[in-house]
């Protein structure tokens, strides 16, 4: 009887020892992963959301007055009457956010066109990535930088792209909510000049070029043909930066095409490639998202990445919902805010 009890307790000790070893190994792996992730997140750029002073803002407004364009065919508007006198213009939405019926994350990509050594500049690109986790879909929305908007906190009405320079991510988020009802869940500032490394890491991107786009790139020394081309990082950047071929709507559409193609490349990439991509990407971006929020986003996205589809690619204000105007010495887009809110509500939330 004693021998049986001894064997029984010996078996329990062995099981407990094995369990302790397994737990210790799991803990070691978890600690190592946490240290590795902490090291990777340490590469993130620092976010500068320090607001400019009113004096600095006034100087910026004076510096950015547009020169007179003799070919301009739009209308001249009194800034005090923009929202009241135009029959097709609706007053901005103020505190009425869009109503979400799905699990949607709105991540705003902010691109700056600044020279080395300069401080925070105006947002050259503002691309909203609306990710529906349940439906496994993405909607890409470019907010046009020249859109004339109302600002919160007593700021004067101005172009949308000035919000980021004046008050960083918080002011830009508040301005988008005030005018379009969009709730931003996180911001990522992207260095598009270093975007080439990411594209090369996923093996390049496939882009269909129009005759005019191909001719423009060929003049710049890029070897391409009209139709589908496989572009390197440098070639894709040159494509995304085309400005004078058409207009800002065309430029932002090209940027969304590059992002769409990068997503397609990522969907077929291995986990190790994706980790290399993340490791390379982190020094190129700055974000107001916490490490936990980034990890939560990654945990939501990685399982659905192979099935993730971009179902809409659009510009706001949309065609037919705005008019070109000159206000305060600036050439701007004066939009019907309610019409654009309706479009966002439908494309992002299906309402």
C-alpha cells in the first residue's frame, strides 16, 4: 500500500515538474516576445502635436495666400457668406458624428511634403482607411487638402490641410469630425519619401498606367509602358507623386492605387516577410496610437489579411458635391457637407 502511494505521489511530482517547466518556457517566450515588440515599438517616430500660437498661425495664413490665377473660372466668395449664401452648400455637421452599425476602425494616414530639417508641415495627403473587421473589407477615402472647412476652438475657416500644421493630429481629427462627422480611431504619419523601402520589401507593386501617366514617367526617366506595369519602390513613388498631369484628385487616386497594390502584395507574403515589413515600417511612421492599440489592430488584421478586400476608393468632396471658389485669397473647394456625409455613411457603414 505504501509503495502504491509513493508511486502515486512520485507521478504527481513528475507531472507538476513538467507543468512548471512548460509554464516557465511559455513565460520565457512571452517575455522574449514582449521585449522584442517593445524594442520594435521603440523605433516609432515621435509625434509632435504641439499647437502653433495664434501669431504663428496668422503668419502661416499670410505666407500661404495663393497668387492670382488668370485662368481661374470659379467664383469669388465673401468668407462671411460661404455657408449662408450658396444654395447647394450645407452647413458643416458640427457635433453629429456618423452612426456606425458595424465594427469599423478608422485609421487616418497623414503624409507630409516637407524638406529635411523642417518642422511639422501641412498635410499633403489625408487617406482614411476604414477597416470593417467583421465584413473583412476596407474603404479608402482621400480628403482633398484644398477643401474649405470650419475649424473648432475659435480658429478661422481655412483649407483642410492647414489643420495638421496648426494643431497636429488632435486638431485635424476634430476638424474632420466637425465637418464630415468622421470619428478617427488612430493616426499614422507616413514618410512617403521612404515608402520605397516598404514597396521593395514586398517585391514591388502592379500598377495599370494610362497613356498620359506612362508618357509622364518616361519623360522622367522611368522605363514603363501604357497598361499594367510592375513597379519598384522608387518607380511607385514617382507615380504617386505626379502632380501636374491632371489635378489633386488624380494624384490622390494614384496614391490609393499604390496602397491597394501594397495590400495585395502583403496578402500573399509570409509571416516572416510581414514581420520584416513591420520592422522596416516602424521608423518611417509616427502615431498617436498606444502600443496596446497597435497590437490590438495587428491581432484584428493578421487573421483576416488573406481575405481583406478594398471595396471602395474615393475622394471627399465627391464629384458633383463641390464647386471651385476663391476665398480669402485662396483657391479652394467649397463642398456640400451633408451630401459628403451621406456618401461616407453609405460607403463606410452601409447606412
